[in-house]
C-alpha cells in the first residue's frame, strides 16, 4: 500500500538503495510469503510492475483505511495481508505467522501496549461493511477506529521476538532522516 509521502517530500516507494527501489524490496519479501500481490494506491501504475494488479482507492484521499478497503474489495479471498510500501524490513516468516492466526478472527494485528501495527496485519473480507460504513461517516478515519466492531486477535509484540525483530520489521520510512537510518540498517552499518 502506498500513501501520499507528504512528510518525505517525494514518492518514498521509488527511493533507491543499491539499485533496488523501496517498493521492489517490499514486494520481493511479501512474495516470499504470498504468491499473489496487489498494489494499492492512486499512483501505483507509475511503479512499473507489469502483470502485478493495481488497485485504486474507492475512497481516494481518505488514508490507509481506504487502501485496506480497496484491497479487500479487489482481492476476492477471505483474508489479505497488508503491508505499507515504506517498511523496508518486511519479514515473510512473521507475515505467515500472522496469517495462520486469522481463522476465527477479522483482524490479526501486533500490539505493544496501546500501540498497534495496522499496516503489517491481516484483515478478513468480512470487515468490508464495517470499514465502508466508517469511510462514509468520517473523512479520514484511523485504521484502528473499526477494531471495536470486529473480532480482533491481538498479538503482543514480545510474543513475536523469536520470529522477527520488532524494531526492524515495523520500521517505516516517513522522513528523510528515517530513510538515512534505513540505509544504514540495510547496509549493515548499524549493529542489530
């Protein structure tokens, strides 16, 4: 999923690291877990992925929840795994772990206290009516605003450390400073 990149000042999905765009890095890692990948966003065709379906927001300009809504509408599967295009350290094993928790739930999301990771989470198609109702009522709702109306399985962050390093997997690039830090981590300049 792609956003507006307003804090970055440029399209962060197209940032380059060693000849690989940030989006390429995310897509490659998601494909290790799931064979079918959709790109969601209103500029997604500019990314140049022949054969990869591009889905436009049905409620454009309404934030990440609109992207989740568009993906659920287009996927045609009972569940989808959602990841933001600005998360360079996607962990396929963790994505699969979350997906395996989905049966019997509408959302599977990692939390650390009262902080959630809704853009590295699993959503059921059954969430569509609740999400759509919220998007009709509010201009730019937060993703978590509909959680109280559905069956959510919360995974405590401490319970995933055997699978992935939360500091890396949930790292996202919002500012030029974040991108500088990501490049250091990608290049191994910072000890984990």
